[in-house]
């Protein structure tokens, strides 16, 4: 297969993700990019069909209690400013629900009666998300709570008079509150003064409490039952080494499905409420399980992704302990035999910290191949056992591909994720240098042909690595990266600035440190070719971060290229842009790493 044709085959690989059961209909919806951008699809026993074809990407959905209607969230040209639309599931008609194009909207679910929808929005102030309730028939909107922060509704209390909400405190921590809609007052739940994460909160039908996962008082996340009366937490399951990520009670509340993140590979488990014990679901391919949802008391659906499974919806029948794959959007018979299962390796960094990474390639290969290091964003994110088309393509072309979870990554406990906070920022960059030392000891690696790429915060890591350790790298790719934390914090959204300062430090207290580490200030040290991508409509990392860096480098006639997508934001969602960007990345690394490696071998 010709290289360009082969790459396009990798990039066209489809998936089905974010499944959600439609109440009362024995069906579920999911998202797929099969049409070119994420759209809503519906699955029934007869198969899967496109539910709606909107002009831009679908981001979020919420089904009414009867299954008759669905709230669909869609942004514009990648700007992440989600607007809300009402889909009639009987005739597929769509009408505007909550549309204010300059503002963000976060869906919070339907009232028990199915007549009202909760959502939050920054309509009053760019940095403040107030809580609104809207009548879906009259479209009347009522602001029920004013908030000076990032508030997101989670779900309605069974009485229809209260709402469970989350208020983001820092980049990772939040608090839970119960909002009394009649009195418009808030009561804090489950909290003390210790920072903590509260995720996957679900209210029980009895209205007396619910379930969630939290790291309150712990290093890792545990599955807990919480009380609305006094906010008390009862620990149901805790795996000290790993985080429990997601939990979902069954329709009859006799089981809790939950996932455990074991170093980037997920275990799916079932907790029996009556027996107060849990068991693992056996037989799943090693990968990532998310978007848990119940079709009925006996039938769990979820999305499964792995390095060789791009993503599809699976079903688990509890009574029969039976697994079944329901969708096959992730099939690619022409190329799937080329996909590789990465190994998980660990190396010791400068201060003795053990850092894990995914390794695509043969460690015993003695040919000394070129390497691409991929750095994830966040920074409080994690490289997991998922399908990465570009990494898989590069590996199939003879590159060694490495994806580390340096300090600051999620999935290894609170202590690990906070190891790069504030003035410890460059310790994570040093982890990359020690990764290169570890790789250089492998006969499979050519240490003179190591490239680096990353997206968002990973883009900053690329720029920081190229400026702090310029002799280690042969080429770099920065996608929507930060070139100076001062300008980033000054120009990002006001609500995002407050949360990101908890991670990076504040403009008032850390301006000197930001100046010291800014890749923009040290761009003259970059000695290798650099390729930069950005979306014009990026509301997280403004496009000015790329433009100022590239302009500075071009003034010195350094080897740099900038590609700006006019119809994208922080993500690259449109298929044609996705293809254009990754085709250029493959060519770039092919030229500066692989071809240079071949020339050196032949010379």
C-alpha cells in the first residue's frame, strides 16, 4: 500500500463512543465521526442508524425520562461554546432550546416529570456559571442560582425540587452542593476542608443519598455511598494503588458497575448492593472502559477501546455473565493486522521517581530505529491503552513510538498528579530528558533520531523540552500548545484562568517563574525543525500562543512552520482537517527522523 493511502486508511478508522441508554425504548444512542464530524447515532436490535445530522459537532446528549426527547449539545467551528437543541426522537425534528452563541452551556439533566431541563451558563459574566431551569414546552428560562465560579448541574433529586451540582474548586478538585430550587439556596454535601475530587455522583431513587467516587482523605479514588441528611460517606470499594474512575447504579439499584484504572488499563467490576461485595467482569480485551449505562436491570452497556480496538459499544448481561460486542464501527480489515499492542515500561527519573510509559516496538530489535515521543495534554490527563491512529501508523512505518505518563499525570493518585504543580513545573520536563536516557540504552533505539510531539499542555512540554534540552531531540511537533504561561493566562477564558492557576501558579505570584520557563523567551535555543498547528477558534489556548512563537522564530530564520485551521478550536474534529494535520506530521517525521536515519545507515 502506498504510504499516503496507508496513512489515510489509519486516519479514517471510525469508532462508536459515549453510549447512553434511551429510557423505555430498549435502545441507546452513541456518537461517531462516520459522517466527518461527531454526530448522534441510535442503536436498536435492528442495527445502528444516524439519528440526526447537524451542521457542527455534537458534544453532549441527555435523554428525557420517557425517552421521547433528547437534549443535544452542539458547538460552532470547534469553539466549545455548546448550544442546546431539543430532538424529538419520534419524528427526528430539532428545535432550539438554549442558544446564546457567545456563551457556554452545560447540560444537567431532566426533571423527574420530564418537563424541565437544568443547565448552567456564563451568560451573566464570562467567568461565572449560573444555574438555570428551562421548561421544554414553553422554552421559559429561570435562573435559579447565581454562582461566582464554574458550576455544573449533575442531576435532579427525585422530588423535583432540588438539584445536585458540582462546583469546581481547582484544576482537579470540586465540591458537591444540593440546590433548593424554591428557596434558591445551596447546601454543601460530603465535604470537609480537605481538597478532594468527587466524581460520577448519582442520586438514589429513595432520595436519601446516592453513590460517587472520591479521594477524600485518600491518595486514590474510592467508591462510596453518600447521605443527603448529614453528608456522611460510606466506603464500599477502595483499591489503594489505583483510582476507581466511574460508577453507575443499575436500573433497580441492585448493582453498581464501576471501573478501576490500573495504570491505563481498565477493569470493569460489579458491586452487589445486597451482598456488599464485588467481582471483576472477565473476558474483556485489555483497554479502556467508559460511558457506563444500563438498558435494564440485567443489561449494562459501555464503550470499550484498546490499542487495537478503536472504540465500540459492548453489552454485559449480568445474569448470564455474558459479553457481546454490539457495534463494529471500529473495524478496518485492510489495516488492522498492522496495529500493535504496546508494552508498559517504567524508568527511574532524576530524583528516583518511577515513571511509566507505553512502548510501541520490539525492545530486542538491534537496528537502532528512529523514535517519536508523544506527550499527553492536561497536564492532569493520562496516556491509556486506547487506539491512537497516528502513533499506530508511525509504529507500522518502523518508528519506535513512546508515550509517557510523566509526573503530573492522572491515574496514579493525588500525590503523583501534584508533583508538577507551581514552581515544580520543569521537573516534568526533566522526566522527558530521563526518558531519553532510558531509551538510549535500548538497542532498538537510535538516540540521535528522537522526535517529540504533543497537544495542548503536551505542546508546551514539547516546546519546553526543545528549549531546556535542545541536544536531545531531532524534530518537534506542537499542537495547540502554550508558549508562555503569562500570555496564556491573560488571554484564556476567565473561568478557565482561575482553575488553571491552581495548577500552574498565578499571574500575581508566579510571573517571575513564568518568565523564567517560557519557551517563547528561550525559542532561540531550538536547534531542530518545529511544526506547529493551532485552531483559530481555540477558547482554551488562544491561537496567539502559536503565532507569537512562530513569528519570533521566523525573525531568526529558524526552521519552523505554522498551520492554522480556521474552522477548528482546541480539538481537530473535522475529518478533512484531521487528515491534513496528520498527513503533514507523518511527512515531517518521515523527512527529519526516518529519512535522516536511513541516510545515516546507508552513509
